[in-house]
């Protein structure tokens, strides 16, 4: 799972965001895929990035499916219809402390963030780690898909 490849391979424009998209965001499933099996239609996932891709260009590529986005339409997951490739735009590998460490690194590097992180307990400075079950299910689904692909 990687996201820069879809930009290079399909010639999709990378867009810089005006501020870092950072925190635990609500996602919604747009088009089912085995990678999202057993996830609720709406779920939380951590994002930490300064870029997005051009959605109009993504929608013009017949081989790509937008499987899930945030509720404000930032990408979460694209899959490639004709190949076993997927492009994850979130950091499901992060637990709460990992997201917090990235936040601390960003504050040190930039003297703070221009926007407040989403779903953070501002009193403790800790992210609300609400995506653990989502991460476990997603990576279980991914491992299942890897196994199926290897068997073919």
C-alpha cells in the first residue's frame, strides 16, 4: 500500500494543503472492497499529511476506485481495479502514542501547527485513540488479500 505511486503512474496531480491535515478523522465507505470488510460504514482513522491528490483526476482514471474518504472528502483508500494495488492515505499503523510523537515532532520543527489536531484531548495533549479496532480489521483484511493473491 502506497500512495505516491498512483500519482506518478497515473499522472495525478499532488496538491499541497494549506495546513497539515492532522488527527483522527471520521471516514465513510464509498465503494466496498475486501480491505474494508467488517468495518462500519463510518469509522475513525488517523491522518497526518500536507498533501492530497486531485480528485477530478482520480475520478477520470477508470482503473481506480475511491473506496473511502473522510466525511469532508479527503481520500482514505483507493484501490486499483485491474491490479491488486491499494493506496492508503491514512496512518492506520499509528497507535495513539505514535500520532502524538508526530505531533510533537511537527511542533518542534515548525514552532507549532497552524491548525489544531482533530480528536485530540487538548487538556492532556493526547490523541483520542479510537481507531484501534479499525486498524486491526483493516490489516487483517489486507493480510487475507495478500494470501489470496499469492495463491493465484
